[in-house]
C-alpha cells in the first residue's frame, strides 16, 4: 500500500513512480491511497488498504494538520515505513533525504559566491520543509548572516506561493541578493516574480531550490537546486519494509535514515552585483 500526501506535486509523482517500479521488480503490486494531506482522508484510505489485505504500506509525506492520527492508522497496517516525512511519529521507521546537508550545501554555495543577504521561501508545515527552514536559520546564524523576520516568507507550497512570497521580498527597502526556496516549485514561481518585476535572475537576485524535479533544468534560467537521491531512498524504503514483512522486526538502525543529496549548480545563481 502507498499512502500519499500529494499526488500533484512533481517530486512526489516521480518518487511514487520509482516506488511502484522497484516494488514490481521485487514481485509486489502497489495499491495507491491518496490522503491529500488530510488526516480523516488518511484514516479512510487506511481502512480501504486494510480490507485489501496488504502486506505493508509506505507513508509518503506527512499529514499537515494532525500527525497523531497516524497512530490509529498504523495500528491497522501489518508493517509500515515512512518516506520523505522529516521527523516522524514514534515507532514509524522513516527514510528521508538529508535536509540539513542539502540546505547547508545551498548556503555554502551562496556564501562562497559572496552573498550576505539571503532570504528563505517557506512552503509551510510540511515535515521535510520544516527541517530545511530550521537548517537555514541555524546555518545563517553560524555564518553571522543577518536574517530579518521579513526575509523568511511563508506561503502556500507551489508556483503561486513562490510567486507571491518573492513579490513581497522584492518590495522590501533592502531586498536580499539571494533566495533559498524550500522546494523547486516555489523557486520557479519566485523566478517568474523577479522577471515580471523587470529584474534579472541571477544578476539582481540568485534563486535556488530543493528536489531537482525535471522542470528545474528546463526553467529559465535553469535552476540551481539540491537533487534528492530518489532511487536510493526508494530502495532503502522497500528493503526496510520487506524486512518488516518477512521477519516481523524493525531494521537494526536509527529510527530515521537520512540519505545524502547532491548540490546541482545551474544558471540561477551567481555572485552578487556590488
């Protein structure tokens, strides 16, 4: 079973495709349950999956309003592993990209280019993005970068959210010279906001993302981002789940496995113009 938070997100769509392919190679079929981030829907999905006598389930993404509902949900499923959830509920073995390492790589890249006014576009309460925001704030403090409250803009996740939050940054008396967006969709929306304002990326402001969705290399300019190791994450998730199914035990490791991502430098980042 696959309980999926957001089917429309390009990153989760790609991750789901990888999971279905790898599961099929291992001799399993995947039954999809789309929760749309809603706890009550997730409970309904869990009931449906349970009636189909699944062997185990992957919980992909978090439930934005009530994570405690997972305790009830997991009690109906023989074995379960979380994927891309950030910090997870107790008892749910979880596989994540290393959000701290990825955010650190972006900050180091921008800092080494000479940027000292760096802002962050936040996609909301989603688990992975929470980790990235905290990593950004800690990394900025460690580098003695000033981050005024208005430099951390919260918006709905997606293209429109990135556009709106970037528009607010551009209206500041002292706008940032670089922006880290919590995911690629937000970053691409932010790029359009800069271009619509008659400015240039990266000449007037550098913009970076996180995920490396397919669109990142085809945006204009192409997006500097962090590539999540989707294949390795899926393989770790499936091997852990199949161990639980066959041996009725948790993997002998930490409750959260974090797999290192990769910085991908493209055209949307450059030194600031002094």
